[in-house]
């Protein structure tokens, strides 16, 4: 039968086992030292910033279903896109920007000041409106 070892003998056995394992070398910390360069210049590159393209929303290019309001589009807000004006009553419309075309449908008793239109302005079924427009 195998003989059993007491705790003292086991301790010697384990000490011998540990003594036989080679110890790893001590870790050496390495420090990288960058040389200082006198009068160094940092070069930065000017990269143009490109604005995200605005998503087209057709409601931004239309005045519709209003009564008794003053509606205005400032310069740069239409940017040459077609513009629709429909179902207005007793309104004042100011478009201070260029547009490709204007479609005006079923407006009553309105006053309109419309900036330059590069092609056509269509006026259909409007009653008692005063329209000031610069068009081709």
C-alpha cells in the first residue's frame, strides 16, 4: 500500500518541488525618452468642413391652408426650388428669394409679393388677389 505522509513530510516535498522550478527574471521597466527638438513647428492641415446636405422637405416650399396670416420666406430659404401657394384666404405672402416656378391655386383676397421666378408662375382659380411678381 502507499504510505501516507504527514503534514511535515508534505511540506518538505512541496518545498523541494518549488525549489526545482526556475524563477523568472525580474521585470525591467523600459522608459522611452524622446529627444527634445528646439524650435519645433507643428504643422496643421486646414481641412474644409462640409456641411451635411439638408434633407428636402416639400412642406418647406409651400404655403397652404392658411387664413388671415402673414407668410414670409427670407432670402436663401427657397434657393431656386419650385414653390406652391394654395388654399389661402385673406393672407399676405412675401417671398424674398428666387424660385424656379410658382404654382398658385384657389387663393382668395390675398396680397402677394413674390421675388424673381426663373421660369413660370401659374395662377389658377384665384379670386380678388393682388400679385406683385418678377418673372421671365
